C-alpha cells in the first residue's frame, strides 16, 4: 500500500471522528469509520457527506436462499440441482469478495454496488435458476416460476434479518439494545474493514483479522448476562426431546476430537461432487472418508475414529479459530484464508456425542444413511427460521445459553458449543430436496407432528480452551469465531452441525433398546 503523504489529523482526532461516526450510524458505522475518518482529511464537505451516507448502507450481500424453497425436486434431478445451488453459493462469495475489495470505489460512486456487483450477480443467478428449472422439468418435475424472482439480491446493513415467527425466541438482550420481533437479540454486527489488515489479531476498523468479522458487538462477558430467558430450549428450534418420562435412556458414542486433523471445505449433504461447496472448513469425527465425492457405499465401508467400530457415522461442524494474528495450514486455500476464514484452528478439548430419547414415548431406529443438518450456515442473511445455536461457558451452562453472541468466559472456564438435533423423522426418506423437511424438531409438548416418528436425538457438546478476547475502545482483540461463508461475517448465529447415520444395524438396535429401556449406555 502506498504511503499517504498528505497532511493528516492527529491519530487521536481521527479516532474520535471515527468513533463519532460509528455512534451516529448505529450498528453499521464502525466498519466504515475508516472511510469517515479519511473523508475528514479533505476539507470538501460534499465528500464528507457522501462518505457518511455510504457508511449507513452496505455491509454484505443478501440473496434469497433458493435451496430452501426447492421442496419438490425429483430424485433424478437432485444431483444436478445441488451442483447448481453450489454455483449460486459461489456466485455470492465472489460478489461479496468484490464488495469487500472495492470500498473506496463505493464511496466515490453511489451506484457502484448496484451497477458493478448486485446487477451482474442477478444476471448470473437468473441463468443458474433457469438451469435448475430445466433440470427439474427434464425429468418430469414441476418448477414454480415464482422462484425466478429469487434471482435478485440486495445489500444488507450490519443488522441481521429476523424471523417474524420468532421460533428461536426467548433470547436475552445482553447488549442493552431493543429486541426485534423474533425475540432474537440485535447482534449489532458491523461490516468488514477496508483492507482486512490486522495487528496481532487486533481489528483495524472492527473487521476482524480476515476483514469480515467478528466484531466487538458479537461478544459478551458471560458473567454479566442474567439467566432465565437465555436458557437452553426456550424456542422450538433445538428443543431437548427427552425428559423424565417416555424414553429416558441415553447412548453415548466416543469418536475423539479430530486429533488426526481430518478437515475439508466440502459438504457432501448439500453439495455432493463439489469441491469447496461449504466455503468454510469442517472438523470431522467418526467417518474418515467424508468428502464431496463420497457415496453411501464408500461411507459405509470407511474407517471410523469412534471407539465402537460399529459407529461409522459422520459428525461434522465448522471449525473454531482464534484470530490472534497466526496463520494455519489453509491460509492461502479456498474456504480458508482466501475466503476470510483466518487464524489458528482450535481442536476441541472435548467432543461429546450423546443420543437421548423422547419425553412422550419410545423412539424408533434411524435408517442407515439418514442425513440431518441442524442450524443454518446462512442465518445472518437468511433470518432465524432455521437457526439453532447455543453458546456458553463451563460453569454457566445451566444458567445461560447465548444464541447470537460469543461468550467471553472467566479464567478457568471454557467455551461450549451445544447443538440439539431434530428428533422426528418422516418414516420414509433419508434426505429431502432442501435437506430439512424429512426431519423436524419435537413440538413444545415433546410430540412429533404430522405423523413423524420419534428417533434418538443427537446432542453434540463441544468444549474449547479459548484465550479470552479483550474488548478495547469498541474493538475486540484476538477474537475467536466459527468459520462461515464470507458474506455471513463470522456471526455466532451461523453455527451449525451435520450428521450422517452409519451405525451398524446391531449397534443402532442396541441404542434404541438402551434409550427405550431407560438405561445409560456407551
């Protein structure tokens, strides 16, 4: 970067201006503070006002999730459709990267984002959606022409979208901001900085080491959070299925913590056959052959990290990283540093995989190759309809579960990610076109709706030794975050978890017997 030889304000004055701009602009201002400060280096009021206006506008790209609307894709068309959906994800990633690398052009031209980024993206998406239409109709399926309207994307401010139904409701407002209609706390996530620079992990313009988050408002000191409304299972997503009646047993499988560093940026469930379909890195435990190209036969015959070799299931989740200025093996790789997922990968200190029963009755065996995705990797722009996130600290789990904040844990306490999977199955399908409608969460009373059958509920508890971040002057020093799609800005609400069942029939029957019999097995 060339040296700026113009006469500049003092550092303290520039910081004060930037801070004022951030406060004036609300949640979206901090990232643009660098531009606002730069504008004040000029005596041109028009330039200053134009930069202030730009600061209130764009944080990321928000595109309708086409895949979630495709609930009736004929099986013969699904592979091709999934590949086209992966193309849509790639297009959004490319558009976001262009958004992040052209901040100065955006301040100079109010129409730049629309003309140079959003407009061309719509054209690409229109062509891709049309290929999806052709693929579905070619095998005799029906295509809803209304889906063509999903080609258009918008730009999103630093505030997350919400779900009017509030089915992740009950989250506590820990930041003193007003709750939205969904009951989800306003995350106040700020935009990425202009250059993605870092200084030992300290943010420059509140954009994180990778330039796209996390930011200070994504964190909260858990010792300052009151319990009650932030407890686990307040909403319907992630509700614990078991209770003191019904099938009360448990079955624990021990599969390690990914000590062999089994990682990739694929997702064989949503993007089979597509390298880097996830655009972020996963930890894998259990099945050791899970990548984009694995078929069910290969998965069934694979090696497993589980102690009981009858469990060849695949358990995978986005890695957790600390952005302390360090680099990991994928610093220059797709899905890693090239897409804003930077910093040192943290291996879990514990990875607890437990299956529990249903509080209203017995459970039935899961079918082999059943796929379950829980949470939503795109929930920052999708809204909270499929969000399923629980963050806490050891010693606080029974008091506080955070749904849209990363906890800062006190000394001696560890960060905990907990996920409770869907535990109702339609009794027929191992997957569905949108990878969701074949399974469901229990209702508030513990029953399965719509004729669905209760299956063992997988509960994943991941514990990490995380150096506590520090909040200083509206910025966070050495933050940690889950890997995300670049445009999701490393928001904690995007955490998610994946499971593919490859228990042997004998071991699955043992699990069901233990759970229905009220025993604790492992």
